[in-house]
C-alpha cells in the first residue's frame, strides 16, 4: 500500500507539473499572439560569399515598398579592423561600406565621405539619407535595422569598396593589396494592412479622402494667371480626437506636379464640451514628411496649425505623411486648472495643381515634358531628352531655348521655364548631363530637383554662375563653364521624374537678341572618362541596376579620369627605368654565349627584349603586340631564364638537358597563361629550378659511379670497398671544386636583393622596385653562371664533362 501511495503521489505530481506547464505554455502563446506584430516578409535575399579584390566595388539594391516597416541587414566579412586600426590604414586601401537613398554611393568624388567614415564609430547615426551618402569602415560583423521612420520608402543602395580615392580607378601595373570577402542577408518586412504602419505596424494611419474641386482662376489670362485646379482632402471629424501628448498620423498621395500643399484644421473643439480652457492656447503641432513616418525630431516641415496653416511649396510627387500632436491641453489658465482632456478637429489638405503645360507661381510659367530619344548603337538607358515637337537641331542632340521660354514675369523681374524628364527604373548608375551654349552672355540660372518643382529655396542642385553652384555637393560636377557656356553632370542620378528649371533674369529685354541651345542627356561615364580611360558597365549584385564607371590609364585617376596622378615627366622617368633596366640581361646572355651555351643565350636575350617591350606597353608608351601576348612572353621567358640558370649549373649530357628544358617549358607556359602575376609563382619557379638542379646532380652521380658493362656482383663489391666517410669527403671535395664560391655568394646576395625588391613593390612604388628587380635577378643569373667551374680534359683541353665521364666508364669496362 505504501508503494502504491507513493506511486500515486509521484504520478499526481508529474500530472500537476504537466498541466501547469501546458497552462503556462498556452498562456504565453496567447500573449504572444495578442502582442504579435501584424507584419510579413516582403523580400529576403541571401548573398553568397563574394570576394572584393583590391580597388574593386560591389553595389546592392534594396527596394522598399510604401507599406514596408523595417529593413534588416546582417553582414559578415573577412575584414579584421577596429576603429583605431582603421584610422591608421591609408584610405586608398581601406575597406568601406556606404549607404545612399535613391541612387548609388560614390565616395571617390569628395573627401567628405572619407572623413565621415573615420568619424562614425557605429551605425546608430544613420537617420537621413535622402541628400547625402554615409560611409563607414567595413566591420567584421554588422547587424543593422532601419525602420520607415529613418528612411523613406523608395530604393536604398549600399556599396562595398576595397579602397577609395582617386587611385581606385587608376590602372595598376601590379596589385599587391589584400582582397576581402563578405556574405549578407537582407530582409524587408511590411505591414499587412495599409492603415497600420510603423516599425512594428502598430501605428494607425488614417487615409485622407480626396476629391477634385472646381477650377480656381486668378485675374484671367489677360494679366497672366491661368486656371488652377484644387484637390481637397479631409479626414473623418469623429475619429480625429486625441489627448495631450498623443499623436495622430494621416497620409495622402500626390499624383501630379503640384504648386502648393496647404494643411489646416477646421472646427477645432475641446472635450468635454464644458471644459475650462481656451483653444487658442493649445499647440496643435503638425509634422509633414515625404515618403517616411514623421517624428517630432525627424521631419521635413512643421508648424502650429492652431496659429496658421502649414504651406508646403512645390511638394514632391508621391506619398506624404502628416502627424498631428496636441500639447498643453491640461494646464493652469488664470489660476484654474484646465480640465481639457481631448481636442477634436477636422483636418483639411488642399493640393493646388496647374493645368497641363503650366507650372510655377500662379501657374504662369511654361512646363514641357521632354521625350526620351534613345541613342543608336549604345548601351541601355543612354538617351537624349528633347521637347515633343520642339525646335530640334541636327540629329536630335540639342534644341533651341528661346522659343520655349515663358513670356510672363511677375513684376518684370524674371521668368521660370520648367523641363520634366523621366529617369527609368534601373538607370540610377547613369549620369545626367546638362549643357547650355549661347552666342552671348547668358542670364540663366539652373535649378534641378527630383520628384518636385524646384524653386529658389527648394532644390537638389543649382547653378547660378561659376562661383555660385552646387559645387560642394558630392554628385554635382561642373566642367568648362563660362559666361557663354554651362556644362555640368549630376552623377549617379536618382530614378524617377526630374525637373530642370531655368530662371531667366531681366526678362523685360528682348530675348531674341541671342540664340541659346540646350542639351540634356543621360550618359554612361562623365566626359567620356576625360579621354584618359575606358568606360565600362556592370550590374549590381541584385542584377536590377546597370551602372557605369571609368577604368583610367596608368597616369590618371578619379571617377572621370580627370586627376593626373603621374605627371608627364614622371611618366618618362618610369618608362625609362622599367624599360632600360632590362639591359641587365646582357650580362648573363654574354656569358652564356661565351661558354657556347646557346640555349641559355637565346633565353636570356629574348627574355630581356620581351620584358622591355612588355613594360613599354604597360606604361602606355608603345605596344608592338597585344598586351596579353606581351605579358605572357615576359612572364614565361622570365620563368624559363630562372630555371635555365639552375640547369646550367649541372654537368649532365645535353640529351638530359634538352629533356628537362622541354618539361620546364611546358610547366612555365601553363603558369604564365593562367595566373602569371600571382606572387606564389616566384616560389614555384625557384622550386622547379632547384628540383632541376637536384635532378641533374642525381643523373650525373648515377652516370659517374656505375658501369654499364659490369655485373651486379662486381658493382656491389666496389660499393662495399668504398668507406662511407671517404665517399662523403670525396663528394664534398667535388662540390667545393665545382663552383667559384665568391660568385655563388654574390649570386645569393643579388637574389636576396631581388626578393626584397619584390616584397617592397606597391602600386605607387612599383616602377622603382621592379626596375631594381630586373637588375638584381639578371645579375644573380650572371653571378651563378660565372660560379660554375668548367672541367677541361688534359688530353685535348676540350671542356666536355660528358666525354670525360664516358672515358672513365670505358676504362672500367676494359679493366673488367
């Protein structure tokens, strides 16, 4: 009975624990379901391990839909740098990661990004990326989450760079910097319903209901005003009540180019109705932001709607978010504490639109939608933009400006003319080129803006004159501008609608006195890489964006190859050093010819000539053959020259030498045709040469100490009669007499100099140390050739070691 009672007690205890565990698990599960976030995965990408070679780059595009809530990035790399170490690393070899909203980052253009990279110690500072890029040293591990309160719902690009600065695009003779690899996981979370947004999709968004009202006309077309249409958006009055410190968020979408957006409140009421308080003392703060959730600390526009409406001039086309925050509802007024608990209102938003073809203040300016004209025989997205049916000049490149200018001015001061163009999806890696040319001094100012009309206070890029422009912007580059010419690029232009506005000053005069032509085009590389490089194109890692970049020559660098890195005098010095240093091949070639080693003589002579021709082509002086052929000949014959030096030191028969030379020629040719420039080839070639020397000595040993005609027993008897110590002493004496050890020491010293110079080579000092390498390696070959003692037969004084060995063998045969 006791055992049964104990078993029952234990069973009851186990059952109770199980029931308690189930209850707790069920409770936790229900809490999780109640508090869960109403999100789903919009997209998720895993990028496999990718290697970024020195001076290379990779771009990744992430699309963020309007309903996204957050984006997570988990990146792992092989970079092992902390902040202190990163500050000591030269920027030209520093691994960096850069972020930009809407287009590709380009840290080579300005040093601002480089300073930001070293000053930012964490990724917590990423807030606004619309008009700038932010760069950081590549960490070993990075986990980052950006919400729709930090970045707008458009496109985010981030780029990984292995070194930045002007030398990144410069063509290098040799690259010895380290590569690094990375893997990345990128996921985008979104809200399941459009009325719930925020990082956790727990913020209610009220969609404003909009309707188009009648036309609003000014003083008639006589005075220059044109009919305007208005879109009126309102909220539901009953639901727009909230207490002190509470925020309510609204959203609306602007579909067309709009002159102004006016936000105001109507029917402001306090709750309860018998509350003590004055509505004029209440702050009804409004925060507006384009494409992202507005906060009190992060917004585009703000104002107190209880004092005056918030007017946004020329808002961008797209999704807008409006937050209303009520403050100071409960406060002391006249010695009595206000009992206001809520404030209710009706939110009203007015969109003022201009008729088709009109824009600007009072819709008085001309607006033209430019037509995209693709270039013939060009890469994707290269195109010109021309007015539809406008005055087009030869081959649809430029158009006359004067017939398109607005003829109305406010107060006779200036006029505005707007040109709209579309940069298609996937073309963010192109460059927008704007040019104006006139036969007289121009009185034009240019303003450019993405998504909305530009103005004097609202623009992305502008040009007033040579001294006043967006020159401080990373992505605005001005070329060869004067009073009669304007020429600038917007680098890596953002996708979407762009508005180019011309402000014509002092338009009261006759604008037909001069003639001005305008050209707007989307091009691959700015200024055709300044004619100092080649324009190349590539796809980003996601395969959704085509971008272009310049691969500059040996003497220039920068994003457009306009920066002279090596001067003309420096180029001459480098050419002479790299070409003339191959004259050191004369010394081993002369000695080989003197010793009648014709195979070695050919190898050294042709190696020196091919190396000189290769470096003449490499520095851009002259290419007698294609670069690939010359590079193969240089490396292959250099490998052959090193191995031939080792084989020459043996005294084996020419039959064996020819066999070894043939095998070595095949191996070194394979090395030169695959990866000729890898550093491990030096070790492989030295190893092959040492193996050839050892093989030659083994063949010589086996030939010298055996007899072809003796029997096996006799040979064993001879080996038994040889004392081991005496045999080793004879071998050492033979080796000591075989070489001139002073030349051997000089050869090893020259070889050490060659190894040191090879180690010290870098992209900047390559021409110095590689010239030293030429002299040292050929000198070491010369010293090693001179170190060999030629054995001369006393009978005929003929330096043939092989015949001497055969004579010994015949004597042994006869004695046997």
